[in-house]
DNA sequence: CAAGTCCTTTGACAAATGTCAAAAAATCAA
DNA sequence: TTGATTTTTTGACATTTGTCAAAGGACTTG
C-alpha cells in the first residue's frame, strides 16, 4: 500500500479518520500479466489504483486494436466513461505485466465522496490533473509526422517504449507497425 | 443569465444561498466576433460560461494554427491547463461570433469551492463530464481516414461545420484544408 | 535441441494526403 | 455597385504512410 499511501498523502489534508475510511474501502487485487482488468461492453464497477505493474487500455476499430493509454504504478485507472456513466464501456484494459492493484467499488466511492468533503476535494483535484494530461495527449496526437510523434513519446514516456510491443506502440501513435519499425531503424 | 441558471439548476441540489453566492461572483462580459478571450503565454485568470455565441481554441505548431476545440452556448471554457496550474498556457481562444459570457475569477472560484461543498460537488461532476467528452474527442481523432473524421463531425457537431471556416475545421480534423475541400466536393 | 509460434524487420507497391500554385467564389468595405 | 480581400476550390505533382507478403529473430515448450 506504499504507493497508494504516498499518493493520497501528497495532498496533506486528510485526517486520520478520512484516511482510515478510505483505505478501508480499497481492497487489494493481483492480476497476472496478460489478464484483463476490464472488458469492452461491460460496466466498470471499480476504480483501480496501480500499486505496481503496467496496463494498457484499448478498443477495437475495424478489427484492429487501437491503444488509448498506458498506465503505471501510481496511476488510477478504469474505463472512465463506463465507470462514471455506470453503463457499458468500449475499452479493454489488459495487464502488460503482473500487477498489484487496489480497487474501490463505485457505490463505496460515491458514498465516501458524499460524506467526506475532503476526499471529494482530492478527487476533484485528481480529475483536474487527469484532464490536463488527456489534453496534452490530444495535442501530441496531432503532431504531424509519424516520426515526430514517436520521438515525443520517446522523450516523455520511455517506459512505454521499453515495455510495450511495436504493434501496441504503433496503434497508440496512430501509425502502422511497419511504419514504426522503419522509424526505429533510422534512429 | 438564462442559460447559466438552467445549467446550474440541472443538478437540482444548490440551495438559494449557494446559488446566490455563486451568481454574485459571475460577472457578465461581452466580446465581439474576432476578438480574443485568452491569448497564448498568458495566465488564464477566469473561467467563462458561454451564455451565447461560439468560440474556438487553438495553438500554433510550425506557424500553423491547430484547432483544439469549438465551444458553444451552455459550455464552460478557459485554457484549462493554464487556469488550473495558474501559469502561462499555450492556447488562444477566439470569438467566432459575438459572445455573451459570464466570468468568474480563479480566486473567487477557489474560495467558493472551499466554502461550499455542494458547489464543489457540481464542479466535480462537470469535470467528469468534460473528461469523458475529451476522451471521445481523442478517440474520434484516431479515425483512420480523413473522410471518416469529417463525416463523424458532420453527424455529431453540425454546428461546427456550419459556422467555422474550412481551414479551421481542417485543422481541427488533422488534415489540410485542400483535403477537406475535396472531401466536401464528393458528398 | 528442435519445432512451433509470435514479433519485428524489410521490400515492393498502392493509396491517401500534403504542398504549391492558380482560378473561382464569396465576403467586405467604400 | 465595384474593387479589394479573403476563402474555397481545383489541378498537378511530391511525399508520407499503409498494405501485403516474405524473411529473419526471439521466445516457448515439449
């Protein structure tokens, strides 16, 4: 629970009571490499925190996988649209390595947020940060050439390049895996 | 203030007092077509609500305008990254038509959110909704062909196509304006 | 170790899109 | 209205990227 504690304490506002009731609802889950945390067309009932490991979110378009994001230790993850709307989502979330997670059920989170305003405050700030990150991702995705997008990823997220396959990275960067392979050959 | 009242009341949880203190901090602003709400490299001190009109956010890459979003009556708008971090941002926000807005200063919003937990609750839910919208935009931006991206915009946001120029729409859809013009010729 | 599977690279070619330039159309201002 | 300015369309061609196919490596498992 080291990483989770660290992440929540960074805000420095939660009372012992708040911390206690929050941790009480977070239960540990371990999933092996290659297994799925969330499958498309199901409703995401849990929000997860990644204690250790790496995961990938993707959906299918024309029978091809399109990677939306990679997530790491210290990140929260779920199918946001499904979790928030409490309806079926379009994402698959797959463990790229063995993962230690903590999960909290939608209902538990909602009741915590309603009853503990400090927690809602933190949740709000996290949402803001995730929003900004997503906005940055949208901007990077507009970089003109395939090579620019790859070099930017190499600079900002080398962990992704180390651990994901060429095909997964290519689908994240909006290019064919052959194109990515050729770009790598020139560097 | 019709649209703003409607938007806030949709949540149905704010007391008379909350509503009153919120509206008290929202001051009306009118800006003419072609003027700027926010310029790049400045800090966005205000969050705006669009009562009427339409605006465009964009930044520059290789001396070309890249459109990030179009916003309409009923939307909140600002340079989110700049407003949240309270540091210089990369976006320009330009009025595509005469606009009636309400603005709230960063400090006023923060103190409202700290003192009124119902307001923070609404703000949190709005953030969730904007997050999901952004995620959808990211997914649409990955549609493979230029024509698919255009047709999707035509289906989901015809107002954009009616009111923005070919160049602005093309930069939003990640294609050259010539390509967009040719796509339109075939429909 | 060998066979099988999966992932990555390379090649040849096709298709999509970008670029530059000019013409046509629309908009604006006097 | 008319001339000027801006926006959109069209054409010719270059470039980038995708697709299909095959070969080469790496990894797994019996």
